[in-house]
C-alpha cells in the first residue's frame, strides 16, 4: 500500500472529448488519497460518470473519444503503453447502477473473475468467496445457498453481490456509479453502512444518487458542473460551509 500522504489516484489537467468534439470534462486536476470514500457529485451531465469511467479506462470503449492530461495510479500513468488494461481493471474495479449478476450460481458469480485471472486453488477460491461476501455485508444472507441462482436474489442483494464480485479480485480501488439508485431505503442503508468497513482496505470513489447520500457517506467530495471541477474538499466544508456560490446553491437545493 502506498504511503498515506501520497495520492492513490492523481489527475492533472484531464480533458475528455467525444468524437464530435463535445467536451465532457475540462482540465480536471484532483488528488484522491487512499482508504477513504471520495464522492463525485453534481447535476446530470456534469461529467461525474465520465470521470469514473476514465479511472479504469472504460472510456477506451467510446469510439473516437480523446483524452488529454494525466491520470496516475500510485504514481504510474494509466495510459502508459506499459499498462495492460485488463490488469488495470482488476486493480480499479467498477460497479454500475443496475445490478448485473452473471447467469449461474452465487458461487459462480464470485469465482468467475478469479478463474479468468488464472486462479485454480479450491481453498483460495472458497476463502475469497467468504471474504468478499462478508465485506459486502451479504454473507449472513446467502452463506447457506451459495449454489442457488444469483438471479433469485433481491435487487439489493444482487447489487451487493456485484460489489462482492469486484472485491473477490482484491482491487485497490472500487468505483461505484450510482450503486443504490434502484434500491429500497433498507438496502441503500445496508450498502452505505458497508462502505465504512470497505474503506479500511480499499479506496472508494463513488457517484451518489443524491446530495443527501453524498453528505452521508463522503470523507471528501468534489462538486462538478458542466464538465468542470467547481470545488472539492472535506465533507464538512463542502456540505456545510462551501466556498463557491454554485456549490452552495446546489447543496441547498436552489438548482439541480
């Protein structure tokens, strides 16, 4: 693990353009320290999810897109030719808004990525299954039905399974893009509660589904608007005493 005073992820003058030259992100400079919940928040089309997708190069799948600037993971440029994208995505894993369990059992969902990465030791696989389910606050609910279909789980359980599937690969960074947007309040609270334990082992970067959620879970937050970083800082300052007028207008509900 890098030293705590060194950023886990560092962005310098990052700009992202679509093929039609539309700028989705404009000169974003940002440092994200390890072992915290870092929240990117703002209105729709502010660039939050685009930024999240850049961090593990899912943006590569956008035809004709252009990226300038530098994004570093532990000091290494993630766009360097020396970086293998598949390996990067195991280190920086992403969970999407809509749960996407794989066809098959709960056990098969959790071991799929590990087997694709070459893991074959049965003991190690079982240890990773239990560890990831415990970390995702799902173990007690499914430990007696690991060979049942993942599709039989509730929506909240499916989302926690997707988080566990990412954790099974032991990533360094977990990207969460609106992970509770389709969940009921109880499931949302369960996912939020799990973040406090997860950040002990991982750096979590999250796009929340509301300002209220951002204020509940963030250690540090960045407010984005129209592809620009308006303001960033510790939770208490951003949500209680923001320095920028547009941040204050958004967190108090005057727009957005």
